[in-house]
C-alpha cells in the first residue's frame, strides 16, 4: 500500500499518494550500520547480478516505486510497509 497524505481539496479531504524518494546517503543512514553491512556484502558478491550490484554501489537517488527497491527489500526480508517507513525516515534526514 502506498504512503498517502490526507489533504483538503475543494472542501473535501482526500488521500494523495506521496512520492517516496531519497538520496543513497539518506537511505543508508535510515537503514543503519547492520542493514548497510548486509547490502555492502550483497554488492561485493560476484554471484549478485551485475545490475543490482551497480545500483547498490552507484545509484545517487533511490525511488520507492523502482522494482530495484523491492528486490533489496526481499533480500533483507523487509515488508512493503517496512520499506515505506524507511523511505519516510530517510526523507526526514
């Protein structure tokens, strides 16, 4: 389920989907050292598909809607809600 903000539009309260994106640095700080260590190990493993390794090491921005994010979440055993919460936390940094 996407993260939404409630807003008043033309006198009615409606749910508006929030764009969830952050820099790689914000994401890493939000995740903390243990989770980052897991990602670093995945990024260094030659068995990890090349594209995933490159995204882990080089992406300047992470967008919640990109399939790469769900791939990372799956590897780290994170639910969609947990991934959303990490993005919200990262945006606040």
